[in-house]
C-alpha cells in the first residue's frame, strides 16, 4: 500500500507541504500541470517517508492522505 496519496487536481502549488516535510521528500512537479494550471506536489522517495503526516496537516486543501506504516 502507498504511504502517500495525492488528490493532485486540488493542489494549488503553494509548497506549504514541501516546507513542512522533515525528510524533504516533497516537491512541486516542474513537468506537469493540473486542471487548475498549477504544478502539483509529488514525492521524491516514498520509501523514506516516516508517515508523520505533517504535510497532510499543513495542506489547506486536503490534497494529501497519509497511511500509517
Ligand atoms: S508524511 Fe511526513 S515524512 Fe512523509 S512526506 Fe509527509 S511530511 Fe514528509
Ligand atoms: S499539496 Fe497542499 S500544501 Fe502542498 S502544494 Fe499542494 S495545495 Fe499546497
């Protein structure tokens, strides 16, 4: 099961989650745009995620769902 699920159509590219991640695993995807015209967030190394959910708590648009380990 994936630790992280992104509802990328809701992402507005604000990067609050990027700054919140203590492992620095999140980044905006420079090569893609969502329906709103923003570069949506993605994860660089999902295996390194510690499921702290800081990113999900920080996101104002409920884009990120974190599964427990
Ligand atoms: S759950 Fe924690 S470690 Fe995993 S991507 Fe979110 S902030 Fe980073
Ligand atoms: S997932 Fe949420 S906090 Fe992260 S860039 Fe998108 S809207 Fe902002």
